[in-house]
C-alpha cells in the first residue's frame, strides 16, 4: 500500500463518509449500462466486468478486451481481473495501466462451477500461497494504483479469522466481502453479521484496509443503514440494480415516471447500437428492457411486446405508440 498517496477509496470515504459501489457483473454492467447510470443515478464507484488475465494473454484477447472499455464520465472506475497465473497479471496490467483506471481489483469470489474447476476465483481461497503471490505481483505491477480483492467469507465454511484475517496481512487498500461462502453460491442470505466481524478483525490487523460489504442490498437507504449497523466503509450492489436502475439516486421504482423509464431505455439502446455496432446480439439487451420497463400501469403488456423485438428501431416504434 502506498503510505503517502491518498487513493480513490480513501478520498470518497473522507468526502462522503462511505462508499457506494456498483458490483462488477459479467454480461450486465458494461460501459453502456454504466453510462446510463451516470445519468439516472450513479454510485460513487464503478467496476468493469471481470477480465480473465489468461484469456487476455492468449490469442483470444480480441474476444475479451471490450470488457475494459469505459467512458471518462464513468470514473472513478476499477478494473477487475481474475486468473491464477501471476505472469499473466503482469502482462495484462501493462495494458490496463495505459487506460488509467482508478484501481485494480482481483476476483477471489466467483463460484461458477467451470471457473472453480479451473482453480480460479473463489477456488483460490484454498490456495493461500498462490493468493499471496498474485497479490504481491499485482501490487508491484500496478504502477501505484490501489489494489483490492473481492471475495467471500470462506470456501466450504465461514472462515473470518483464517481467510479474511489472512487477506488483512497483505496490505490491500480495500476488500469487498460478499457475505456467503463459495459453496453456498446464493443459497443463503448474505451474512452481514459475519461481515461485521471482518470489520472488527480489520481494526486489529490492518486499520487502513477499507471494507465494503456486499449481498442482498436492494436500496440506497438499506445500504446506508448497513453502513451504520455493520460498521463497513461502504456497500456494493449487484442484482438490486436490475430491480431498480435508479437505486443509487435514492428514488424507488414507483417514483419514476413511465416517461423517464422509456427515455432511459431509449438512451440505453442508442448507446448500445453506437458502442457495440452489431458485435453484441440485440437479445442481450432484453434484460435491460425488463429492468427499465416495470412498475407502472401497462408496463407488463408493454414489456411483453418489447421482448419480441429484434432491433432498436422496433423498440422505438412500439414506444412511440405507447406514449
Ligand atoms: C449476472 C451476474 C454477474 C456477475 N459477475 C461478477 C463479476 O464479473 N465479478 C464479480 O466479482 N462478481 C460478479 N457477480 C457477483 C456480484 O458482484 C455480487 O457479489 C453478488 O451478486 C452478490 O451481490 P447482490 O446480492 O447485490 O447481487 C455477478 C453476479 C451476477 C448476478
């Protein structure tokens, strides 16, 4: 950790008292969605979708590099990396640093089966020596950017002392803790009481390492309440944003007019067309139709019609007739 430089996490914390973050979500929180959120309610901190360092260092680079795209207005933004090959982190970081993100995050939390069987992400919880090597390598190669880890409470079992305690010895700037074990996936509620224990341990072992709690946050108010209640330095929202894309503005879905919802969807799809230029299938956008178009009279019927569209022009036509 750089002792003298104030990093982005400390800056936000000092200014606001806590950090609100939009979680990295593969296939969801791309630059298009993040840019729309900048206009309708943004968090203090964005993360990119995760980028596999082995994929980046292979012939497949072209297929994954788009995950690093971001517009200046999205800053502060943290690039999230995953993988288990320290040298590939170094090579990837040479490129990432040129993009001037605000931080580097290492994913040690994803529990998708294929990822686990390859020994990456939360499978690394069982490989402390390798984790130490990866973190040390990234800290050295990050060019002074703050380095963080996003993880879970343990692999098979909650292991605050053994796992989080270990991470706290590694001079990280920030740790985000999703309050479940790897084995649990999403099957239990996020254990915020255990996240709170991690904060107490942090106070003993590494007071300068900030802790963001994650899991089951559905509103700004709830996030702020959890900051108070559990002592975390911030909160991170993932699935909740698809239930209410206006979440970070503090407005609940019912308070947003149907016109605002329509406009947000149109903005999103125009940006989608302009950004990806046909390289991503239009069907990948249906999840956003569901996210924006709900919670008003006639939304269900409208959504049904929008779900069978094949391109933005068809959506525009339907929305023109609706309003
Ligand atoms: C569709 C989807 C994609 C995700 N992709 C990532 C990812 O790329 N990196 C990551 O660290 N976590 C990823 N996650 C996990 C979330 O960031 C978050 O830790 C988890 O969903 C718990 O938060 P929530 O209860 O607010 O959803 C993903 C989750 C979902 C639902």
